[in-house]
C-alpha cells in the first residue's frame, strides 16, 4: 500500500496549524436547550450503522424537548454523488445543514479552513448551547469551559515530566502517549465506559496534584511550559485567558488532594433506548442530592450509594 503525503496535508498535521475565524458576534445569547451535532455522513444519502445511530440520538434528544440540529462535513452529500441538495434538509423533522461551498478547495489545509468557516456561520446563526443541558441538572453555574484534544493531553503530560499512576501492574510513570492509551481503554475494564470515566478522573487528579505541587508552582518557567503545552491544543471560553489560568493555578497552590472531589453523574443501570442505542439511566433522586451538595459546597460529605459499583445495574 502506497500513501502519498502532500505538502498541504503536512501543514494540517503541523501542531501550529490554525484556522483564523472571525470573532463571534454577540448579537444574542446562546440559545438554551439547542444542540448542534457535527456529522460526517447522514441519512438519507448514506445508510450505515453510524448514520442510523446518529439519527437515533438526534430523534431521542428531540423527543426530550431539545432543539436538535445537525451539520454534515464540507461538500457532503455532493461528494458521494447526490446533487441539487437544499442548504437545510429535514430528516425525521430535524434540520440538517449542508455545508456546500461554491468551489471545493483542492488542498487539505484550505478545505479544512473552508469547513471551519462554514460551520462557524451555522453556529453563529443558530447559537447552540451545550452548557444549558447540564446546568439545570446541577443548579450551579458553569463559570469556565476548557476542551483539550489528544495532542494537548499528551503535551501537558510530557510537560510535567510524566505522571505516576497506580495501575494493575503497580506504580507506573507514564509519558503522554502511554497515558492517552491508558485513559482511553475500556474493553478490558469491568464496567466498560463507566470504568474508563473513573480511570480518567483518577488521571486528571494526578495531573492536578503534580501541576499544583510546590515544585511546579514555585518555578514560573514550569508553569509557563505546562500552560503552553495545553493551550496549544485547547479551546476555552472567551473569559478564560492564559493569565486567568495562571491566576487560578496560583490560587490553588495550597489545595490538597483531599480537597478535590470528582464524581460521575449518579446512574442506575444500562438500558436500550427507543431507537436501539445503548443508554445509561440517570438516577434523578440522587442527582438532586448531588446538586444540593454542589450548591452548598459540601461535596466532602457527598456519598453516592445508588450507582452500581460492579456490573451494569438493571
């Protein structure tokens, strides 16, 4: 098998590659309860396990009262031979935005940039708000949001000189690549995705403890290196600047590991949704208990005796 690597593909793969987008125009607030899914393919032009699952998720969310919309990849479905598509196509009553440029860019970097700009226009016009789906459940405002990709995860781990974790093989210091493989594993774990989420929280705690250690915070160069490694591949809200991150980190320098609490949302079992997809059932009574502890800053005494500790419940 021969693989051709073009100059434009190399530019996209370069960690410094960025797409310049116009600043969001704050004409109105994000629309509460509106979610925008970004899909590769979709019905009716492509019928596969992935598109059927995506459609089932969209329909289930719509039935719960969410304002659900979707957008497909740039050029689709023209790229699979379907011409004459409207800008917005409705599939089972759900709006699917088609991102069709007048001319499809030939180079990888130009095509990705055009994709981002077309999607940005949809997001600016429709104003989806993921946060609004979580805040009503916990009753606590979310002040800041940060999302880091795989490269940022690996770079932040390496910037700390690796992170030591307790594994089945004993204490192990992992570099970024090893850590990413460890936190993504689920098939060999007793509770699958649930166990993976707990493993990920365990790793985040270890990163926080090392990042907030005296050895790190007493060295401005170490702090800068750690933040730089993360922000190279991180998306944050408008108010979370690098200076704000440094200020938050320094304000937590006396925080011990016992003061950091991490929990999964309480659940009762795994089930099959109305369209055949696997779902995790939330425990509404226990979620109210969690919300009360969050609101009263009493997470130190919070106990979840509802979520199954083994197996997948009933």
